[in-house]
């Protein structure tokens, strides 16, 4: 049987842990392999985000033609993603998932001067895009890509050659990212071996706390944010919503793929009374840019890495994490290994070392189960809320319990 990538990463994690216990301090000789993997991630981040964001925005069509449906859908995605990142940060700050494991100290970390919230927004806009790209200023790169992609869509046929170039660049970067991600088992093996060689069994506790913090944050987001939106904005019973979405959610939990659960999600939308006009527009967009679970996980992961390096992130730095995670989720959703690449972006935005990614990558399959399930609940809530706001919701169907629907289908 051919092993999947996540199987290989788990094997790399276990083998690295055992190798670290066996080799002790000598495991440091394996660290260069992990360093090469980290450099590979940093290599692809900037051109990947630039090309995919520009292509995504440009392909959306004329912003003037998006209309009410598109505006409400995208607004819902952005607002719920914002809540997801904030919830992740709050839970992670309470749990301190990396406490108990000190990988080292960070000599120079980005500690911005105290600035007003308005000045932070001003600083996000680059004066020189080339400088932003050279320095790896993540937020400025994202803002430039969004603006450039919007301008390309407005340029129409005259901008098509440029749009085609970035689309081709995005495809090339997808292939390159796939190559780098395939190095993950070896990078994880080397970095975990080095970490375990230095710290021994102490590495196990933070891994369990990271899993628990991510799970609890996802549950809070689903139960309070999504059910709250369903109850207040769509005026539909959250109980009906949860029961009807449970089927695609369980498929997502077992497969770690929102795409695999897509047919079940479409069926759930029909059971919720969402019109095909809304579900046909909202759900494909949700697969691309609605990644609340992934964004939430980035904030927990960032606090985890800060903990293991003994870094106390300021309010300004945590605000930067929120902005970066929300904006980057648009560009990394469909990228192979997008969660890992997105975490690289978030860590770099506040100057945190990337070596902590090895521990996160080792248990990524477990975390991905939580992320994917959260995303699927979010996709379905988006369709329901947008349909209600657009008067495209069949309230009789939405109010019908799932058990009564199953009786009707059987009859």
C-alpha cells in the first residue's frame, strides 16, 4: 500500500523522536536537514502568496459586477475568520500550549514601536512593493497583491497578458510548493530528533496541550459564532443546522478534505432550504477562501511557537497575527500544504523562528481533522446566512427536522 504524505510525516515524527532519545546531543548533526526544509518553506512563501492572490482576485471578474450576493458572502467569510483568529488567540493565551518546552531564546524579534491602530493600518500599505517583497513584509505584500489583482480585473482584455503571466506563475509555484512539502517527513524527522535530543520526554506535554487548545478553540467557534449567526442572522434553529450539517462534517473529519465532503455539503444546503442560486455561488467560493479552522489554527500555532521560545507577544504583535491570518487565508486555502505555508507567513510576520513548525507538522493530521470539520460547519452556515439575507431561503424546509425529511425520503 502506497503511503500518503501525512503517513510519512507521522512516521518521520515517531522516528525522529526515537532517534533523538537514542542519539541525545549528537542529534544536532541531523539539524541541517531540518534547516534546509525551513529554508525551502521561506523560499516559496513570497512568490506563492503574490501569484495566487493576484490570480484569485483578477479571476473574480469586475468588482462592480460582483453584486449583493458576492459582497455578503465575502463579508461573512472575512468577519467569521476574524472571530476565529481572535478565539484561537484567546484560548492559546489561556492554555499557553508551548509552556514547559524551551527550544531556545530569540535574540532579535520584531517588537514594533507603540503606534495607534490607524497608523498600523497606514503601515500596511507599501510605498515600494519591491522593497516589501525583498524584506518579506507579509502584510504589505498581501495588500499589494489584492490591489494589483483588482486593478487587473478592471483592466479587462488589456490586462490579460499580465493576468496570464501570474496565473502561470501560480501554477509553477504550486508545483514547487508540492516539491517542498514532500520534504516535510525528512525535515520533521531531523528537527524532532534534534529537539528530542536536547529536551527528551519533555516534548510530549506541549504536543498534547496544542491539540487540546486547537480542539477547544474550534468547538467554541462552531458553537458560538456559527450557531449565533444562524440564529440571529438567518433566524433558523441552530439545532436543525447542526443535525443537517453533521453528515458532511463527519465526512470531513474522517477524510480531512472539504472537497471530499462537498457533495454532502450540497445535500445539507438543500435540507436547510438554501436555494441553488446561493449554494451554487457560495459553496465553491467557500472551498477557496473560507478557511476559519485553518486561520484559527494559525493563531494557536503562533502562540505555541512563541511559548517554546520564551517570547511574550505584545498586543501589537498579536494584532499583526490577526491581520496576517485573516488576509493570508484567502491566498493559501487551495495550496497543497497550505496550513503549513500559512503558518510560515504568520510566524514571519511577528519575527518568530520557523523551527517550531516541525512539532506542529508532526501532529498536523490530527489538527487537520479539527480544521476541516470547522471549515465545513462554516461553509454551511455561510450558505444559510447569505440565503436568508438574500430572501433565497425556504423557511418551511429549514424548519423541518432532519428526521421528518428522512421519513419523507423513505416514503
